[in-house]
């Protein structure tokens, strides 16, 4: 073999090896960077309370993270135009109803919903209630959390929105549809990121 060809091969081998190493390093860096972005976009905060009340009420914790992210983006002092408060955005009427169910003798007030533990405790109970009422169907439970159990029960009686009378197939209101999409997609991301 001519010396020029041997020299070309001997020069190309280290270059190819270096390119391969750089490509692998780039892949690892991209993967790490992507993981950091995903964890930043879908954080797990107030973990102690989320894990505890998820266990107490038999809910996948990733569902609770999805609700908290969608409702307040983990801001315990969040207020909505509808008067909902805290991490899981609970209205005063819903607070009073949940309090009657799980804390009738406790001296809690609507202002206590700014406390992360109280808010997650009440919100977890309501998510659990909605999931139980609608056979564990997350999308229908999310619609009820957002628009009210009465609204969803009314839609379930209409064939245009429910073929089985138990879960919703279609969501007639744009805000409800968007909310259900946010919750279900967020839950899917949480489940994939923290598997």
C-alpha cells in the first residue's frame, strides 16, 4: 500500500474517534439539559404534603402535581378572578363543603387555604371525590373539579356529551375543554418525567 494512503488513514482514525467522542458528549449534554428543562417546567414542590395526602386519599401523586401546576403554578398565595385561593384554587363554597366533610370540628377559615398543607389537604380530598364519582376517569374528574359536579352530572345525562352516562366524551365549553387538556397533558408529562 502506498505511504500516502497509510498516512491518510492514520490521520483520519483519530479525527473520527474525536468526532465520535464529541457526538456522544453532545448527546449526553443534550439529554441532561432536556431533563433539567422538563423538571423545571414540571416541578415537584410541597412534596411532603402531596405524597402524604395522595396516599391518604388513594391518588397518584402525579395527578395532584398536575392539578397544582395547572391551577396555581405552585404559588400558595394565588387568587383567581372567581375568588379561588391557594395552590389548588378552591372557592369558598367548595371550601365550606369540604370542611363539612373532613374537618367539621376544626376552626379553619377560608383564609387558611393560603397555607400549603391545608390547601393540598382540601384539594386532594376534592380530587379524590371527583375521581371516585366518575369511576377514576381523570378527564371527567378534571371537568368536575373545574366546572362543578352539578355541571358535569348534567352533561352526563346528554348523549351528545356522554355515551355511557358515566364519563364525558366531549366537553361543550371551551374553558372546560382547555382545562381538561391541561390536566391530562400535565399528568402525562409528570408520569413520563418521574417514572
